[in-house]
C-alpha cells in the first residue's frame, strides 16, 4: 500500500514483510517487553488483518494492546536508508507487562532512535576535541591516541588514583563489563564512582547486612502479598507497570511512607490502605516505633524468627578471629548494630526514640496512623500473620542511608518477611540491573578508611574537590547535577579544566597530548565525556574530548530487570554517524594502552566472556552460554529465542526440569530437543521452600538460593541508634526566622511518572516537554500564601547554608568521622546553591516541605543538598536539602493553556 | 492541499472564528494544517511548524448550548458507533484551550483513554476539570489544557473534538489527535459504520 504521511491523526501500519525484533524498554527497572517492527519508508500496511504485520483488523478494541499511538511510531535509519519504526509494548507478553501494558516513558520509545532531521538530530556523531575552546571533529584514532598518551602520563607520574571514571552502572552488561575490566582489572584504580553515588559499594547496606539480596523477589511475589509497605517510593510514578500490573489489585492494602501524596497513595487510601506523611529524614524513628508496637503486642512472627533470624553466636560465627575489615563484617559484628532478637527487643523497649509519642512528634505522623500501620503489617488475623511485603527506594535510603535501611530490614524480618511468596523485602529499583563486574573494586587502594583497619570505598567528589583527580572519563551520566552541592562541584570542574592556562589550540595529537600533560602536572584535570547527546556542562563546557556512544536499538545488548529477568535488547537501526558502543570504545583505548584480552569482535563476544566472571552472583547466566555453545549458537542468539520473556537469573542447567509449568513459564526456560538437559530461570532467591536438587553441569548453587545471604544463612537484625545521625539532622533542619521569606523549608525531591531520569530523550519529544516544560516545585498552600506564591509563578529556591565536607578521608580516632567530629576538625565548609522552578501549590505536599524533580539538569535541586555523606556508608542524604523560596515572576505556563498543567495528581 | 489561512497563525485559544473560517475554506474531510498554530502544544515529537493532519468529519450536532449544564458531561458518538467512538461534551465553567462559547469553556474529547483504551465515559472530576482516573491504570487528563495527561501512561493527549455553534446547536466538526484504536481517524470514507 502507499505510504501514509505520519501525523497526529494517523499512524502507518507495519506491512506484512516488516522486520520484527524483540527488545525491552531502555528506561526503568521494570523493563517491559517490546516488539519492534522496521520497514522502508514508502511502504505501509493496511487496516485489514491480512494486510498488516500485527495480523489484526483496525480499529482495534479496548485493552487489545495492539493500538499504535502516534508516539509509538517513529523513524530511523537502517543501512543508511530511511525506515519506519513501530515500538509497541508486546501484546503477547505473559510476564512483566502482560497484554502490552506500559508506561508513558516506554510508550514513547519510538521517538528515541536517531534520524538526521528529526528531534534526535543533535545526537553525537563524531569524536570531538576542544580546540581553541570549540569542539571540533577528530578521528577515533586521534581521540584514542590523545587519551592513551595522557593516561599513561597520569598513571606514571601521578599514580593510579589520579586516573578515574564516573560511569553509568546500568547501561547493559557488555558495556559495564568492559568498563569494570578497564578500571578495576587493567588500571586498578580506586577512583571510580557509579552515576548515582560518590563511590562504589552498597546502595542499601542495611538491607544487605540483614542478609537480604535486594532484588531477590519476583513481581509475582509482590502480587501475592496482602499488605504492601512502601518506604520512600510510589512505584506508580517510577516503576509503573510493576505497580499497575502486579500491585494495584483489589483487596490489597498499601501503606505509603512519603512526604507527598501521589497517585498511588490516593489509590491506597481509596482501597483501605494508609498514608504516613512523614517529615523528611525521620524514617528510622518510624521503623523503631512500629517495631516496638509489634513486639509489645506480641504480633511479631516468633516462629519465623526462631528459624530464620541469627542469634548472637551465629552473628559472630566465623568472624571472631578475622580481620573484620570489610564493611559488612565490621558493621554486623561491631556490637553497635548487629543483634539477636532478644538483644534487639531489650534495646528497643528501653529506647526512648522508639516510644510512640516521641515518634509522633519527630515523624509528624499521627500516633493513631502509626498504630494502624503496625496492626496492618503484623497483627495476626484468625491466628495467621498477614502476608506483608516491604518495598523501599530512594526516599528511604537517600535520606539516612544506613539507619533507615537497617531499621527497615529489621522491621520486615520481625514481621516474617524476606523469603516467601507474598512476604518479600526488596528495593523496587531505579535503573535496570545492567552492571556486570569483570573484577572487584580495589578497595585496598582506596584513600578512605573508617577508624581501625576498616577500608572504605572512595568518595570521588571529595577526591576531585581536593585536587587529586587528574584524568576523568565520564560515561553516560550528568556528574555535577547528579551529585550533592551541584553548583560547587561544577565550579571545581570549571576551575580545573577551563580555568587552566593549558588549553589545546591546534587539532594535532602531539600538541594536544603535550598541553594536557602540562595541565595535569600543573594540578589541573583532563575530562573525557562519552555520551549519546551533548550534555551540559560536563560534555559541552568542561570536556577536552567528547566521544559519541551507540545506545539502545543500535547494538545487541543484554541486562536484567528488577526481578533478574535477562533479555536481549536487539539492534534494529543504525547508530548515528561514527558513534560506537561503549564496550568498543573501551576496547580501543585498552588495546592502545597495551592491556590484554580486549580483542572482542562483537558484543556477543563480550557477553560470553563476561559470563565467566558472574558465576557467583545473582545475575549468573553462564549456564545459558554453555547451553548455547552445546546447541552450536551464540549466547545472544539463544537469548533472542527467549524473546520478551527472557530468563530469570541465576540461570540453572538441569538434566531434567522438576519445576512446575507455571514456574518454568514465569522464570523462563529453554529445552532444545537435540541438546542434553535444559536451562531454567530462578524466580525467587532465599527460597527455603524450594528443592533445587543437586547443582548439575555449569549450575552454581550459592547458599542464598535457599537461605539468607549472611554468614550463617539467617537474617540479621540490627539496632539503629538515632545518635549515629542526630547531630547532622539537627544541624540541617530548616531554620525558622521572623518572616516566612527568611524561614527555611525542607527541599526534597523525587521522580515524576512522565519523565525518565534526566529527561535526556523526553526533552527531545514535544509531547513530554509540553507536559513538563520546566523544573517545578510543589509547595503547600500554607507555605505558599504567606510568600505570595501561586501556581504558575516562577520561584527561586536558595540555600546559603550548604554543608560541604572538605576532608576526613582517614578515620583515626573514634567519632572523628561523625558530623560533629568533622565540624570540630574544621572539615566542613559552608557554601551556597540555588535553582529556579515553576511553583505548583498543592495540598499533596506536606507543609514545611518543598518537592522538585530530582534530576532537572538545568535546575538541579541537588544544588541545595549538603555534600556530607553518611559516614557509615559514604552515601549522600540527597533527599534532605533545604532552602528559602521566593517568587521572582510569573511563568508563561500560568496562563498559557498549551503547556504544563497544575491539576492535582492524587485524584480518585 | 490547502494552505493555512493567515487567520490561523495567531493564538487559537478560544478563537472559534478562525477555525470556522478555516473549515469553511477547506470543505475537505482531511486537511493539512500547521498544527502548532491550530492547536499549539498538540504536536507529536515534531517541530511545531510541521504540517499535520486535522481530520474533519461531517458536521454532527451533538447538543444544545441552552441545555448544557455546567460540569455535566454529555456523551455522544463521533466518527462511528463503535464503543471506542464515544466522546464527552462538557461545559467546564472555566476557560479552556479550544473551548467555545462566551466563556470559552465548552469542549469535547474522546472518552477512550489513550493508554490502552480504557473506558472513561462520564468519569469527570468537576472540581479540577479532569477526565479520569481511567479505571484501568489511573491516567488523568486536563480538559482545560487540550486533554494533556495530568498523571499517567497515555502516550497521546486525549483527542479533542473541534466544536462550532450553529445557532444554539453545538456541532462537532473534526478531531485533533488520533482516536484510540484507529490507525487512521474515521472519516466519511473509513468510519466503521460506513463500511
């Protein structure tokens, strides 16, 4: 049929001969399955079933999953030729997003691929070098040559710790394997940090220390809970389909602990659940009060605790004579935290912080609601404990990292959660699980340690701030805006790069190399930024070299979602210009440096090599690669055959499958009739009720398959003394002044459904930018009125009291790394920060609290966040910024009916 | 294809005369217009100046202004009689993008959620002028701002039905946006009830 011009009132249908591949969403942790049809421009299918690739008659009916919205159709290049593209949530999916459910983010994926004249035309296409202040194209060879020569100089002259990387931790196994192989195996640098934190290590140390692997549950496990306790997240906003498909079910009671009423909260309250509208940063006190109520009333799951929770001897077993120099060992065995149930109960019942009246005052949550929540998660009904599951995310662990996560895990364990269907504990996740480590982080070289022989991972921002980093390779992240005290960090980068007198003036390798060597020797820094778009300010202003990366749809990639589901993200279009996958770029550099084993011929090569280094982990897919080899195909090819279902890691090979059909079809399986045995996925970790049989062939059975991930296989309770946090919390609590204008408010932040991450793709899609054209801030009417602020006003939020830690790498005396200790040692500097936003006046937000989009790169709220990490875990308290807010004008959106809306999001 | 009349290049908000003029000029079932001018903010991943299609249908009287009560939606079928052709006419009592009438507050929209086609017929929040939440996955749409998603998963704003007055009659004359379920908006030629 003739081509139909795409527009807002029609979409071309894929013709019968359109090429079909499967993939999963590039964005959130849930990773919905998608089908992609690609066909040349100039052709179109017809509305009759026999005339289109979907095989259905148009118009299609409700909930068919087969409608193609205008945003689900796009354009791309295939072998240089213009093609149509339809990216449709898989209507045939039976897992993750059954029936083609999807989020607004994934539903716009068709707008992502590159076209030379479309909204993504500004994709990076060539390596660039900053010459005379301007970025000019250079060849890959030239760019790699300069990087390698300068790197060699930095390593020889300034040491491995002066050479660092700041990269995504999630953007596909093939790339992160290459990154970690370079950083940790070849260079062995401790100067590394993932995209969302100042250094490597646990995200939720308290959950890990309890023995719970944070992505141990499957989405089906959540669907079997009676009660879901959400801490610091509304998955509706950010893990959408996990929520709409597996959690938003009649009869389920949801409890939300958030400072802000969201869509999910509205649904919860409508369906018998609870909203605990908390004062930011006080979750630990809430958890203690809940635990105390439960234990006082005898609602704790005593049978579960007796069989599954470690006693004192078990906590100490195996570690009494060891060095206890890894973070989890010393935290667990220190005596300050790890506790048997009896020790925990005695500590809790004598702890004033856990008293209900105190908790009401500190958390701002009415005592009656705390009592109701305790009953809901623990009080037996007809002698049965409720099936309660516990889900947490960044509102919990980015406000008080260790104490919040440890107290949350303890609360869950005493309620009997952790390892059974409907009774699970997990992060809900942000990005997908795309890290595949080739080697361990070389903690031994880290400049940081706790008191005693307790090595700690680096705080890379502090390392930069103190002038120790001379070469920074930044991959796929907006470093400055993503980290605390953003404006300060930007200034440091600007000073050490563009502020240097040593600037490249000619597009010549020898000249560039000489100049950059002079710069690093003079105390400056060289920055390489590798990304898909020009990203400010790191890529556009500070970088000396900018490298173009290929991304989703432009290469065969793999990774897991939030239930460890491994899938192939198929290539279906050309990368722009000379853009290359990150693993390829790493390989070019490593080979130029003379490092071994980087001679991969394609991404499957990397995938298969990486398999050998993940055999001990929860993302182990090595048996799949072995099975594929026996079949005579590649690992990627076998994964391609598993489509959008994929297979849940760890993958197991068995001579005969004994799992039920339902288990197999959920977890994923492949049984080739001509190959001995079969492979099957793993639905749940810590699955004590399942008989996994003997490990066969390449299968690895770690103890966490059937037990908790602690030294004894039991869950570990933790005391969480508020005094570990209270000095910092008191110091950063907003200060009240004589006038509202001078009074400070909490500034906290989070994600909004319609925007993925830094909105790097969404800001190139008018549909998304119409909805959210600008950073915004939610403010309660009680705070807005006295300041004369109305919805649609342009406001400025400023903090002249941003705390920045300036030293304290090495703890020597007890207490020296606490906030008080740092302040007394003169290691806290006071700086400033601010950002602009469009005000949304709403009762959804708690009085005294402002709420913004966490990662608006033009107006980052991290500017008003203190750069003083949790001393126990080196994690920032991103959610605990503060500032004064004032009106600076009216935005056009106040009256313009075309963009932005100020309607409440919590309607029922 | 007809060119865009110059009267359409100004602000469109409640500018019913411009649209009437445009429709009178074209007299076609579909026409290419600079959609960014007709309905600013309703352009899908394209430059606002990109020509896009506005579907015009037979002029269908859907109600009388004198009988319309504020905040009481009136349902009507448009472009066919399938379940997915149900639309909602409502007098919002508040100025709205594309609204007609003295207060520019009379608007009409499709009643099928553009996420997965959930039925939002009659689900209308009078206080906030919002359609939804869709019972399937809770998407909401702001009817004062061209059916923009307030919160949720739809990958297109709620299709807006262009309205005109013919005396007291409210007449539906076209659709901006793609109706849920369709690959091409129903026109006189391809509406299901005409096949």
